[in-house]
């Protein structure tokens, strides 16, 4: 089964699982607006706040820089 099967018609009785994660407990599918392909369901996709995501990325980068400094100092 490919994602293209679900572009124009709802899933058939035997196609009730998410094509990405295999969950059968989904309520909705999410599609890429550009390609039209299913990218997941409400079980396998998590909504994140853009600002929180930015803060997490910034903290990760700072931690990586600290590790490089520690390594260069011989710690």
C-alpha cells in the first residue's frame, strides 16, 4: 500500500492503519500540503510550539559548544 492510495478516497475497510506508524487508533491523518502525501496520524505526530522548539534547539547548540570547549581544555 502506498500513500498515493489515500489521496482521493478514504481508506478501505482493510486499510484502517496509519501508513506511517501502523496505528489503528487514529482519529485524523495529516497530509503534506505540497505533495499531498500522508505524513502521519494524530498518534504519531506531535504538535509543538515554535518558540519552545527554538529554545530547545538553542539549548542543544549551547550544550554542544560547551562540550567542545571542555574537550579542547582536556576535561
